[in-house]
C-alpha cells in the first residue's frame, strides 16, 4: 500500500514539475522572460486559421488541434531535465482557405490574410525572438494550404539563415503529413474510398473535432452528402459548384475514436521530430509539404487564381492609402 502511494506521489510530483517548466508568454512579465535560459528554452508558436469548415465544424477547427498538439509537444520536451517551453497564444491567421479551391474568395467563416502578410507576421516574430536571443522555435499550425506551408517555411528559413538557430514549421514536414494520412487506416476500405482525397472537413478532420470539441460539431454530419475525388484536380469542379457546402470527403463516417488515434499519431510524430531537432538533427533533410506540392497541376492552378485575387486586394488597399496620403 505504502509503495503504491509513494509511486503515486512521485508521479504527481513529476507531472507538476514538468508543467512548471511550461511558460505562457502572455502571462509573464519582462523580468520573468529575461530570466529564461535561451540555450535551454524552446519557443512554440501555435497558429490557427479562421476558415470555414462547412455546416458541421467550427471555423477554428485547425486552431483547436494546434492548441492540443502544442501542449503535447511541450510536455514531451520538458520531460527532459533542464528544458523549458515558452508558449505563445494561438495566432489566428492563415492563408489559402479551402473555399479558394473552387475560386470562392468570400465565404462565411473564412477570415484570412494575404500570403505576404502571413509571411511578414512570422518573419517579424522570428526577428523579435532572434534579436532576443532565442534560438529554438517550432511553429505548430495545422492548416495545410500549400501556399501557407511555403511561407511558414520561408519565415523559418529566414530565422535559421539570419540567427543561426532552429526554427521549423513542424506540420509542414512530410512525416507529419504521413502520420495524419495514416489515420485513414482506422476506417474500412469502403469508407476510405468514399472519403477519397479528403482535404477539408472530411472523415478524418470531422473525427478529430468529435474527439477534441464534440460540443462544436453539428449532429447533421451523420447524414452529410459526400464530395469525393481522387486528387485535388478532381475536387476543383466540386468546390466550384454553386451549391457546394464547404467540405470535401465524407464526414458522415466520422467517429471520435478515429480522431483520438489521429491526434495521438500526429502529436507523437511531431514530438519525436522536435526532440531530434533539439538534439541537433538537420531538419533540412526532411521533405516539406510546401515543396512537394509546388508542381502539382491542381494546386498550382488554385495558387495562381488566389494570388491574382490577393493582388487585386493589395492594389485596392494601396489605392486607398495613397488617396489618404498614408503611404
């Protein structure tokens, strides 16, 4: 009895000790931040696009996943003696929402920024952190728009080249993508076939939300019509249709246990990669999603149209600023 009680006390103390090494920058004053050992502190920058996920899932679906996985990565790192984590608030910015697949640039629930804006935000944060002496940064942003992945990679490359540190957009590493896709192995062959190339609010993403935030998932998903395609090119005409509801794949087959397995798999893969990188592994040896998708014809078409729309918005804003004498 005493042995079991002692073991329980040791476990509790370990958990408390580990959690005490996870710091929230929003809750800290300048002296507390200054006291952090830069050589033994990892900064986590979680992100979450505000993006429509159709009639069944919340607009911040990606953000809720980023929050959970960020915490899991933090716990894995501080399990090592002497390491600390500095966690930023979730940055609710992103680009390339799924409605752009069908050329729909206004869609209730999607509130995004221009590609250049997102890159500038993360480059600015990288500069602030780099000048402040931090050298280990992981971006945890679960939105997989190819354009977004590329600009987050670019911001990280800027930090690494300028400050000689390690800044990595973890979600954009192909082993992480693979662990996410592997979650589909938890469903039947028929369900996988119906889900197809499910890239948005599909069986897997709906399952993740049923696990993380079931209170925010609309019950009608169980009877949802499927929008199936074998590639992004095959999904474009489905998303272009005037009656498209905002999702792709088959959310009707979603179950919470599939989501739990997906979150566990992805978090484990990301934590393992983060620890290897902290230990000195060169992450540049790992293929990146943004690079892999760059020459895909379907994605290239979507990117070209979206860039043209962004340029129109930029010109409109620049014209107004010039008129007001603010440039």
